[in-house]
C-alpha cells in the first residue's frame, strides 16, 4: 500500500506539472491578442517631412497608446524627427506645411547629389562659381543648411542629364537660391537626421 500511495503522489505531481504547462502555454498564446498594428518609419523622417511608413505588428501592452495605430491615416507633416525603423509616436504627425515656406525646383547633376536622394532627406545646398570651362572661380559657399527635400524626379532627366530636385525653403531665402541656381553650380550634401534638432531645419519653422 505505501508503494501504491507513492505512485499516486507521483501521478498527481505529473498531472499538476502538465496542467501548469498547459496554463502557461495558453497564457503565451493568449498574449497574441495584445499585439497591435502601428506605423514604423521606413526612412529617416526629419521634422516637416511627409511621413513614409509601413504597418508593423508589435506587442506593446499598456504602451500601445503611445504610438500611432496603423488604422489611422498618415496625414500632414512630421512634427518631430523619427529615425528609420522606429515606431512613430501618436503625436509625431499632423503639422501642416508652414505658410512661410516655398518649394523651389532645382536642376541638379546626379554627380553633385547624394546617391539615392529621395523626398524626406535633408541636404545642405552649396554653390560654386565656375567659368565657361567649368574652372573654379570662387570658393564653394553654403547657401542653405539642412534643407528638406520635398520631391526628386530622376526618371526624367533634363537636356544635360540633370534631375529635378524640389526643396522647401523659407520665403525670404527664395531669391538667394534662385539666383545661385542660375549663375553657379549647386551641390547637395546629405545631412544625417541626428545632426539637426527638430526645430532648426531650414524647411521647418519653430
């Protein structure tokens, strides 16, 4: 009889272990109900940029409300910079384009711009004076720092192979840029997102 009692005890322990495992497994599977679809940035998004994002499933629990649900359309502009691959906070999108800004189309030689330049990138615009033989006649000058690229058309090059790059700049700097584009060679230099504070880009007013 003692042996039978021992066997019964072991049996009940085994049942308890199995039940515990089943409950734990059910808890893990049930956790799938806590996943939500939110927006994740597909590229660096500086303040003022049109959002570029994709739906991404995450398990956030109580923190889910801090991020923009994928069921909410992405409208307006970025209020704050978000790096590529980061989840987009609920309050990071929505500011409209500032009335004091203007969009200017530049004809830029592809060799004078970052490879893969696209809308949402930040660039410094440099201008260099050259003569008819493309000889440097003046030192390069920084015309505008941290300008937001609004659009790039590399599929329809100009007569000399230039691509159209639309940049967003303050109204009071439009004349300077247009004059430089007509009389000098322009170079666009990529600006890392982390190098520019949210309110200091040329394409966004504080």
